[in-house]
C-alpha cells in the first residue's frame, strides 16, 4: 500500500478484544447496518417514554456530542435528528435547505450522488450534474469552472465517501472552491462521519447529513443533519414534506426538547452507548486508525489472492473497498456470497453499472485480525468453487483505464 493510505504514525488505540459477534451472528461487512458491540445491543433492552424528561435529556446529550464531533462548540451549528434511514436525513436536508427557486450543482461519482440528483427531481428543484463515473473524484478546478459559468447555482452537493465504489472524495478541496465563489455546500457524509475528520466550521459547510448506523456503530433508525443555525432559521417554508421539514423539527426540539413525531427511543439509547465506545476508542482519530488498518489488511490479502480493487490507492477509503469479480468462468457471485456467509462473513454486492464487482466493508465492530480471516475465507471459498484465478477480466481493467484517462 502507498504511504498516503497509512494511518497516522505512532497513534495507538487501546480497545477491547474483537471476538465474534454475539449469538454466533456473522460479521456484517457492509457500510451499514454493521456489526455492533454487545453493549450497544443491550442498551435497547429498556423501554423509554418519548415525552419523558430522561429521554429529552438523552436527545439533548446526543445532539451536543454530534455537534462537537463536527468541530463546533454549538454556537454556530446544531444537530437535528430525523427519524428513518440516512436517505430520509439527506432528503430532509435537500428539501429544507435549498429554496424552491434554487439551482444546485450535484457532484456525482456513484450511486449515492445519483440518488441526490433523483431526490432533487422528486423535489422539483432545479439542478445540474457533474458526473465523473465510478473511478474518479470531482476536482476543485472542474467545480470552479462550472460555478464561474453558471451564476444561478446557489448550492453544491457532494457525497463524502461514495460507498458504491469506496471512493473518498476531496471535501476540503471542493469546500475551498465553493466558499471562494460564494455558494453553499451540502455534504452527504453518511458513511464517513465519525471516522474521517471534518471540521465543518473551518470548511464553511452549510450542512452535513449522516446516520446512526455507520461509523459511530449504532443501529438503524434515524439519521441526523448538522446545520448552521442561521440556515435553519432561513429555511422556514422551504420543505416539501410535513415529516421531513428540518426547520420545523429544529424549532420544535429547541422549544420542547422533544421530537415532533414518535422517535426511535431504543435506537437513540443504543446510539448513546455507541458514542460512549467511540469516545473511549479515541474519537474520530482512533476509529479512523482502526478502519484504515482494516482496509490495509483486507486489500493486501485480497491482492495476494489475485483480486484487483476498482480504485487506485490514492482514492481508496477506509470505509468500504470494491473488488472486480474474477474472470474465471467458475466464479459466480451468489455462490461466493453464500460460501462467505457460511464462514461467518456477509459481504455486499457491487453497485456499478459498467463492470461486475462486489464490496467488502471495513467498518463496524471488528479489527485487522478479523479482516485477515475474511481473506482466508475468500481463499477457501474460491478453492471450493474451483476458481483458479481471482484476476479480473481484461475488459474491466481496460474500462477502468479508459474512464480514468
């Protein structure tokens, strides 16, 4: 692996041993839901009243901690949780913080960037798309040219880590350009927040969306948007939806301490326990080191078996890695998936449109030793299938080279 893939030198994190998941469950090698700590599961074994003072205090504590993780003291930004999956939070951010007469530039290099554009279509919001395909990130110079040529663009939206490919996009580079051109930046940091450092205030980001069941290692049930308070105040009346009105949710929480509609009480309890573990591990730095070590062990081992990553080292994220399917005619993904699951590992199908691929997540309650067992399981599964080589088709490599040129 190249030097820029390595975690910070000398940073060591003391964490508990990473044994197999409770109850003989397989490891979830996906970008969320993911494998959680036993204590996170146990935190849900308590019923809570959504209007009760204890639960209101839990909500306030969670919101405070999330804003602090984003690098703000609570004076400029606030956290607004939103029931549902991460996509609910992204749609709430888009529908509430982009005015109905706005024009948005969507930076796309995978399925989740395309989902943002699709969401804006549903919302009836005017937008333009810069689509870089599956292999490359958008660059600041490209964004600058578009913003210079189209003065009507008021907002830019970027996916922090595009998990359909595993690419980690250059947020700071894009943020500098957007700020220099006087536009507003919205970030989908669904699969990166909590493991990749991002100072939201220093970068001048308008808002950022993420979810409980990603790098904080909670369980599914709510997402959240970290947004400028003045942006939320100006957003009144923008929303297309009663339940996804971020400004209304914020105002109600500030006034009452409660969620407007029934909250996922058990999920919030689990999330607070996950935040406690996150802090004990060393926060964003500690979690990022573990995930980077997971990725390095996985990529090195899979390459030794002959697998090839979709992305070059420069753009590999510590969140999830996409591998080309082997060219060997005996390789069939569903059989490979089933054999991996039988060995205790649930992997993820590919989400690319051009080539056949699969993905292996590096996040969740596991360490590099677990990832080495993943490689061993992949080796054994290939042997059982009679696959002689894990090398990808030449056509896939040629397509990658053509699109990356």
